[in-house]
């Protein structure tokens, strides 16, 4: 019997999506957005987004979903995959 697969879960404390990619839209505290490789000002010490669930969260962040294709199976994979995607879309 095949069971329904568990949806991919964001790894708490990873923060790769808030560090690796560039964000061209305004972020509270970063009105010009952020360059690739720069830690978002809204990322707390535990690498959790301080804007998660709030209307101030940028649309690009709302549209990003953790997935095996973007996050891999380990924290280090997420950084490598997102870095490659950032380079490929420059």
C-alpha cells in the first residue's frame, strides 16, 4: 500500500533562502533590497524570518517554497543549490 508522501518541510535554522539569493524589492530595513550572499536584516539569530506570516514580507519571499529541488537534503545543499540558481539567473 502506497502512503501519501509528507510534504517537504523547511529546515528550521537554515536561512539559505534569506542569505544566498539577491532580492531586488524593498525589505523592511533594507529599502533597496539585498545583494546575493548578504544576510537579510530580517533574519534573526536562529536564522528564522522575523517577517514570516506578516504582510510586510516581500512578495518574492512569499512565493518561495522549500522543496527538495531548491533545498536539497542538507543545509549545505540548500546553499549550493541556491547559489547555482542565483548564478544561472544573473
